[in-house]
């Protein structure tokens, strides 16, 4: 399994891109990384995507979550409470 598919694409240096500048945020996150950022499990991320509450994109067979979708989801939670 390639490192990117395992969700360890950045060598454990945080959730930025593997070859980006330090502190630079990734544009797309694998489900496992998005779950870690949100503090929930991968299964819950898939439920949110299936319910249309969290946007995602497909690249090949991989499902990735845009950073903007994560921010919009969290903002929606804050507004709902």
C-alpha cells in the first residue's frame, strides 16, 4: 500500500502536503486525515458524505475532502448550536 493511500502521505509531520512548505495546509484530505481533523472516526466521515453534509471529490478510486468543505461543515455546526 502506498503511503498516500494509508493516510500517512506526509511522514507524520502534521496534515500538510507531503512536499509543501512547512505550515502549508493541504487542499484535499483523505478520509482518515479529515476524520482526525474533525476528531471523529472514518465511518462517521463516510456517513456525513453520504448524507450530503460533507462534500467530497473522487480522484480515481480515492474519495478526498476539500479543505473548504471541512471549514464549511464546522462553520455550519457552530451556526446550528
